[in-house]
C-alpha cells in the first residue's frame, strides 16, 4: 500500500471513530446521576487509553486540586509534575497522572489559588466548557454571570461569582469564544484578569 493510501485510510478510520462523539453533543457527555461520565463521553483518546480526566471543575477545584491545598502536600503525594516561579510569590504548576495536560495550577504563599484548563472536559457545574461562545455561556448562566472587560479594555471574559470565588472564562487568542476556563478566589483570579499580573 502506498503512503497516500495509508494516510487516507488512517484519516477515514479516525473520522469514523470521532464522528459519533462529535454528533452526540454536550448532553451525552454529562455524567449520569449518581455516577461518572461513561468512557465514551471522555473523548476517543481518553477512552482508548483509559484516562479519566476531571469532568467537573468548580470554584472548589477539581479532585485533589482543591482551592487552598498546600503545594508541599500535593508535591509530597506525587500530584505535581513541574513548577515554575512567577512574579509576586506565585508558583505555577502542572499536574500528574491522567489529568496531566488538562489542569494548570497557581499557588500563592504555598496555597492553591487557581485551577485552570484549556480543554473540554472539564466543564463547570452548570455545564459550561472551553470552546463555547460567550452567547452560550449567557444562555447557561443568565443573570448569574456577566461579560466583563479588563481595565486596559483590550480583553473580555465571562465572569460568574460564587461567594468570594469566581469562574472566569477568557477569550481565545485566534477565534471567538472561550479559550481558557479558570476558578479560584476573586481577589486572585478576577484581579489578575482585570489588572494583569503585579510584575
């Protein structure tokens, strides 16, 4: 078999595997009541390799990555893959296991203050995910959320307040809609969006 035929056959097989998942839509990907999402709802790669990505990212965090968790404890328990110092005492980190490449973390003074993702899943408790339009978020959240702009006026995001914490859906750099979904205390997550980093 020549190379172009192999490529076309591979593409056809991949499309045939992916198409049912794409057609199923977000409702099929939602977890069943009292359980976790079926393997097929986790996406074709996750199902094929047995990965179990976080299905819900809330203002409390996701899994062991709870807002307020200690960087030292998470590292000791093998949940942190890498760290990178930021400015103002903030440390950014990547996670381990099947969630690696799904969640990004930020710690301030050794405590988790932000969990974010550029993938879907996870979704918010209300069902919002990366890739949705701001209009879709408005339809989901209604009066609970609002479209906001940063102080410089050069970026917009969709903000949902939950007590002293927020869900923040920021734009994508090259296409309309949500490119990043993050949660955490408003005094960190919302402030960083509105004012930018301190240094």
